[in-house]
């Protein structure tokens, strides 16, 4: 295998697909052909990548002819069917759905944390983690490498674009309905204003927070919460790590934030934690509250790194740190990590 | 001391004072005179309470003549000066500022949790907890009474009305600026739209979350975070309780939400936790995710109880529970608890 590999982008017209094309246009161009694949409905559309217009082709077996690496950003059931088809035709699949993440024969890869895992892919499929896991795991991985993680308590502040274009459109419509009003001070008035227009969310999200993301898993947990726990354990190779998670949707367009309470093997210091975070690849330390410096989603949207602030040692436990992390859920949380994995695999073709 | 006590409301024209007057008009009328006190600027205004117009008088020593119980909702420095003046004139002061909460000679009272503490008030002053502490402590106290609390990890989703009328006005102005736009998808665009109009917050709060509330305390902690820890310990009489807190402001008008990871002395069950929460005074259990039921600020605004949902046992620790709690920060979080304390004290006058 030599030369420039052929790349396929499956789901090129979606919210994450759009960001993938931007990233492919910005990163060093290591690719031969870039083929854009989407549902038959979108076939024939032309999208810009690397400064040229490329026509979208319909998803089908022949679409993978000659493809070396295929990025998938499509619903779980579409990946479940088509990723093995692409792999059977010889492509290495990098899949951003939830279909394969916990498959023991599929590595779950974050290039800054476990790049080695990319080589062990018996099914020819590599999974990209969930956007919420990805919004924190680079920072957590850097601290774990030095301090040894023992326990993680996570609360999320998740942007609506995590629910796709429909999530963004729903928030914009709701914001327009409540802007300029006195809504939000009486019980139920936001709900009355919004009506049934809650889009992919179970409750109004404008002027509100909604403690639910995903579908119902066992024992009252949401699927999103289970993903954060199970994926963190797999990526960090800590299958017994206690991880407690509550996922909450907030009225932010793009940018997932999380609070972390992380307990380690022994005593930690804030000074050393800051050094680790300030030098870790893919992490930016933004932590000077006296100067008003901490990350917020409005600042990190559109950027690549995991931003970390509010670094404190727990007042009552010298082995624990408190952190606030922020990342762009469409970039590192989805498209960027997918591209990074594909670029890692592409080095095998040189 | 017999008959109907005379009540003073100091700070009657503020955001919390307004809610206090509503509550006094709704609760059983146990009061003799209700005197409204505010800054000299507001003196002469007439406000409705118990269906009648009452003229506001200026804060001064003589304003406390004949007052039995005085509720204070004014800035810390105003309380620090005037609460002892009112107490010296014989009034029992119920103070909602931060001036006296950690004073060992001032009880910090939540009537559902530690009503007995109200009687031990050597300075004649009783303190009302911070709104964030109050948004969770009734539920936490009920679980502690049965299970024995050992550790608490808290993340907040705090409404802008916790920063007073200026906080609400700032969010409304910012929402108007971003409504109908594509803002929130590019770095810095919300900040550019909002400009310097961040009001009492260090960053734009519309389409954003801001991991900061209060002023800078030691070691990178915010004053709000320290309050939640220190006040929870004092109210629960657990001076050594490990409490880890990260406080985050969200674009919600009224209604503080918190995620809780609570570890107890021994094994807990979700069924028993739900029974406790379903029967605890001042708590409403709203927890059926299969039916889309969990509390959100838009639902709880204007109501009295602490709403609890998302009750789960930690997957990796049978002694810990995960919870999502919601409460009206202006009612139970401020005005209601103040009124409840005053009503407790008033029983001494019967």
C-alpha cells in the first residue's frame, strides 16, 4: 500500500459531515480522491472540499469501489449495515456512530490518548467516541497518565447541535419565541410559548435546562450517560473505573461543557495538574479566574482543543481535582477526531 | 410576648423582597403590622401586601421601633450594619445576606432540616442560606436523615435571577441581540454581538454557560462554591463533610438546578430513596424518565418545593446516589425560606 489513499466521507451532507469537509480543506492534503457519499436523496448535490466542487454519490456497495479509508457519520442503523460492507470491500472504516463503540473487536480511539489501539482492528472498523466523552477525555487522559485515575464524577452542559441540525433549528425557533418577552418567570410560560415545538428534546430548551440526552437505558440511566461511562473506561483501558455521569442539555448552539470531579491514586497538586494540562497535546489551559479567564462554549466554538479551566484541588480530599472543560462537540467531539483517526491510518499507506 | 407580632421587611422593593410580599399575601396571615423598609431612594413608594397598599419607609434606627421580627434582604454590607441595630432594638432578625451565615453565634436554618436551631440565637439574628444551597438542601437533608451522608459532589446550573434584577435584564437584552441570528456557531460571535453588555456576569450568558458565580475565594474557588460547601456542613451539622462544588451560570431566568453525587454510610437502594423523597416535606419527586418526567427550571419556577428527578444508584458504588434537583431560587432559595423561618419564630409570640 503506497501513495495517496482514497478517502470516502459517508454522511457528507450532515451537520458533522459539513465540518469534516471544512477540516479536510484545512488540514495538510494527504488524500488522493475524496469521495462524498450520502443518502440517494442528496446524490447529485455538489459540495466544496479542498477548494473544488465534488458531486455527492448515493450510498451503495459500488460507492466503496477502490476506497482505502471510509469515514462514516450516519445514524447507528445505517453504520451497522454499511460499515461492514465497506470493510468487506477493503476499506478501513472510521465510524462515528454508536453501533460499534463497545464491540470488543473494534478499537475506540482518541489519537492523543490511545493511538496504538488503531492498529488492532480485526473487523476493519475503528470507532470514534461519543461527543460528550470526547469533550473531556483528552484532558482526563493527560491527568490519568501521570496521576492514575481512580474515580470520575461528570456533569454535562451539552449543546443542542449534539442532536444534529434539528436540535439547532429547534433552539433558534424557541429563542425567537421567547425573545423580547417576560417569559421564564412564571411556571409553565416557556412551555406554553414553545408549545409542541420541542424538536428532538423532551422539554423546551430555551430559557431552560433539560436533564436528559439520548434514550432510556436500564435503571433510569440515559444512553448518553452510559456512553460516557463505558467509553471512558474503554479508551483509558480502565474497565473497572467508577464513573458517575448526569447529562443535561443547555441552550447553547455548539460547545459541550463538563464539570469533572476526578480522584487519583495519590495526592495531587494544582500546580502539577496545571503543568500537565498546559503542555498536553490537544489541551489548552485557560484558568485565571482573578483575571476573569475560564473557558465558555461561546469562546471555544470552532476551535480544535479541549479547553480546561477552574482547576482546583478538592478542599476535603488531597487526591481529587475539580475541573471545568469545554470543547467543540462538532469538531473534537466528532469531525476532528474522526479526521485524526483517518490521518493516523493513512500513515500506513505511505 | 403574645398576640400578633409586628413584622418588618427590609429590602422590600428588591427582587427577593417582591417575592416576600407575594408570599406574605398568600400564606396564613399571622402578622400584626407589616412594615416595609427600603433605601431612602425608595421611601414613599406604595407596595401591595395582604391586599392593601403599604407605604415604604426609609431604613433607619427608628424604622425598627416596635418591630418583633425583621426580615432582611439587602446587600451584605447593609445587613452587617443594620441587622445588629434591629436586634439591639429587640427584633429577631432573619437575614438573607451572607454577612452572618458562618457566624458561630448565628444559626443557619432550613425549617425542614434543622428547625430546632432557630431557638439558639445569641445575637438575635438567624441566617437564611444562599439560594444555591437552599435549592438542594431539603432533599439532601431528607436522604441524610435516613442514610447518613458521607460525601457530596455538586454541579450547579444557576439562573440569572440569582444575580438580582440586573442579571435578568442582562439575559433579556442578550437574548434579544442573538434571536433570529445565526450566532453561536462561530468563535466569538456571541461575544461580539453582546459587546460589553455582560451586566453582573464576566462573560455573555445568552447561548452560553459561564463557570463562575460570586467573587474569588482562596485557591481558585468562587465564593458561591465555598458557600455551598460551608453552609451545607453547618445546616446538616456535619462539619467535616467532604463537599466538592462547581458553580455554573446558565441562560435560565429563574430556577436553580443541581446535579448531585451523594455517597452515604452504607448501601442504598433507589426504591427506598424514592420513598424518602416522595414523602419528605418540601420535596416533590418527579422521576419517570420513561414517561419523559424529570424536573426542569421552566416547570418549577414559581413553585415552593425542591423537585427531584433522575434518581439513580451509582453503577459502580452501591453507597452512592445520582440526583438532579430543581428549585425556584427566589422562593425556597430566598423569600420562602426567610418567610418560613419568620413564621417559626412567630410561634414564640403566641
